[in-house]
C-alpha cells in the first residue's frame, strides 16, 4: 500500500497520511519504490485497528 491507499483506508487526506509517515506514526516501511514508501496491507490494517483508527 502506498500513502494514497493508506489515506483511503483511514478516511483521511493523502497529506495527512504523509504526515503520519513523516512523524513516524506508521509501521515500518516494507520497501521503497520509485513512487515512494510502501507497506504491507496487513501491517497497516493491524496498526490501524490497534490505534483505533479503523
């Protein structure tokens, strides 16, 4: 998942998802592609549940 998909999942703006990344609030990045950092969907969903975001 990229930041846009994370934003969609959380119901926030892409800019807010980017800020969560910059603040170190998201789980560790799975890999970095030309488009930017990406995460495993399962990691983001688990993190979102544990932090009450979904």
